[in-house]
């Protein structure tokens, strides 16, 4: 999955129990999509996570900066929502 979004929030660098660096983020996406022939404004904020080597470029990205974030969706640990796991940044 690739999401074009802006970085709106970044937590402090932390480490997983396995010793990997991890960053908790919040991304904001806005676009216009066509649904049943009608234009529709799409806006969302999603929690995201970067683990490992990707934390370096994510940590260097300024708040408000746009980017193409690639990764996958998974449920949160408590199973009450989605978390976007970022694997690369373009």
C-alpha cells in the first residue's frame, strides 16, 4: 500500500523488546476521489509505525512534510483499530 500524506505527529524514538528502533507517527491524507460518478473529498488521519532502518529517514522528515509512505496495514495490539506499518518512504 502507498499513501500520499503529510507527517503531522512524531513520537520520541524508542526501542522494541528485540532492540530495534521504532517511531510512532500520525499521517494526514487529503485528496479528491470519484465515487459512483461523483467527486468526493477524502480526508483521514492514521496512526503509523516505522521499525528498523526506516526510522532514520522518518526521524529526519520535518513535521508537515509530504511524502509517499509505503507499507502495510495491520490491526493494533488491542485489536481496536488499524496501524500503518511504514516500510519505505519516497
